[in-house]
């Protein structure tokens, strides 16, 4: 059974006591779908799809906080958050930015250095805040908060691990319940229904394709009937409260060719070697280099610009495992590793993806296990590989 919670209470409050030093701000305001829940531990789904209903998690340099939000959402966020100071605005009655600015002035931040999510805040909102707070310095705190988010707390890692395992179970069960003759959409729906049954609030994205349709990187499940000779590729991202799952697997319809088996086996070996390169102190680009070395050794064409990314509240968080990203990995980071191999002559793209935690000694797999070394088929569970395959 998987339990999903955003609550981390006093632990989160202690960590935010260092927010001022990390950002150089007197107060930081999180308004994006990632930084709002990260700062206050309140899951606010409407931030992603109702832009006229913003919410602001405000945490000052001492670690104290307050929240400005639509008054109809207060009870939900209050039930999750470590913050107990809430200011509501009336939808269609108040301008949320007027309320935010008035609260900042009332609390002594009229001339403060205020951090904002420039990557998310609309230009109109920024201009209005400049007019309402003429004595304040409005600065971009987005990059600083993103760097802080890269290091997960134990409760955050536990929640992400639950999401990873629940997603993996749904994928395994969905493929095991499917057969040649099913449509792509029928198989994908089994997987997505399994995610929802295991606690997902919604599905952020779903990539599913078979046959030559696998060549389209982010394809959608269609009415195409799957044949035994087909290869199938699935990449699914459910959302569990504010946290995400993200897992990719490649299956056969049941009668794979030897070249398909060989390419798949190479992909799994590459993933193992890439994960083995992860440890504190190595750079993100060195993980990419390890993946490329494995590909070159196996004489497999490798063309993708990255082989993984940090992960949690956002699908692609920095650091990215790519050339040029010299961020040093640290214990407490959570990273998705996803080698993708393409056989253009066969019209085939293969993909596997697993989540790992960077520990003091290396990497700990957070999914149920890496994909099996031998290509799994529809109707099989595709038993995860827990160690060396």
C-alpha cells in the first residue's frame, strides 16, 4: 500500500530557516505549481490550470510564513501545510495582487528585498507589484529555489519513492493483462487506470506507441491494433498530490526479432552502467559521459542530448544529465536515468527509465527494480531486475 502525503511539518520549517541566506532575500514568494507546494507543503492543483486564481506561499528569512490564496481553498491547504497564517481573497471581488501587496506592507516588507518566481509570474502581475510596492526590490528567486529543491528531505524522498513504485506496479500489471490484438489505447488505459487506483490524483502525461509509431518521441495511444511482431514503448507520468511519477518501459508483442532482442539488451546494460556512475561529487555531465562510453563500447548509436534529469515536483528539474551541466551530484538528490536508443532502419525507438536516489555510497533505485535484461512480452509481468542482470 502506498501512502502519499505532502506533510513534513517541523522538518520543512527548519530547512526554510536558511532560505534568506540561500536566496539573498528578506522574503521569498512561491507562486508556481512547483514552488508554492515546496514552500508551504500545500497541494494546489488549480495553479496549473486556473491562472486567474493564483496562490502565494510567502516565507521570510527567519523561516516564518503566511499564505495568500483564494478563500475557497484555505481549508484544503490548511489541512496540509506547516503554515497556520492564511489570508484569503474573494474570487471576482478582490485582486489577489492587491491583497498580497497589502499584506507585505502590513508585515513590514514594503521596502524589503522580495524574491519572486520570474519563470512563472506573468508580466502584468510583475508590473502591478512594482507599482504597488515602489520601495521594494523585486528579484528573481526562481533559480535559487530550484537549486534548494534539488536536495530532497527524507519525507520527500519517501513520498517520491512511493509514487515511483506505484507507477511501476501499474505499468507491470497493465502489460501483464494485455495481449496481441488489443489496441494501444486499451493497453495504455489499463496502465493509467492502475496509476489512479494506486493513488494518483491525475495523469500529467502519457506516451504510448507500438510498431513504427514508437519513432515519435512523445506519441499518444491510438486505436492501432498491436501485433505479436510489434515493439511497444510506454512512458507515463502520474501526479500523486504535488509529486510526480515517471517511468518508461519497452515491451514486445510476443515475437521479437533477434535484432530487437539485442538492441533491448544493450539498452538495459547501458542503463546499469549509467546508474553505476552516480555518486556524490561527480558532475551531471560525467553521468552523460558514462552513458555515451557504454553506448560506444556496445557499438550502439546514441543521439539523445540528455540521459536523465533531477525530479520531484517538476518533471525536468536541474541538474540535467547532459554535456555542459557541471553541477556536482549530492546525497539527497533524486534523478531519473533514461537511455533512449533509436534504430532508424527498423523504424524503432526503445526507452527505459528509472528513478534513483543519490546516496553517500552511490545510487539507490527507487522503482521496484530496473527492467529485466531479456525483452519482456505482452502477457508477462516483466519482472524487475533487483541487481546485476
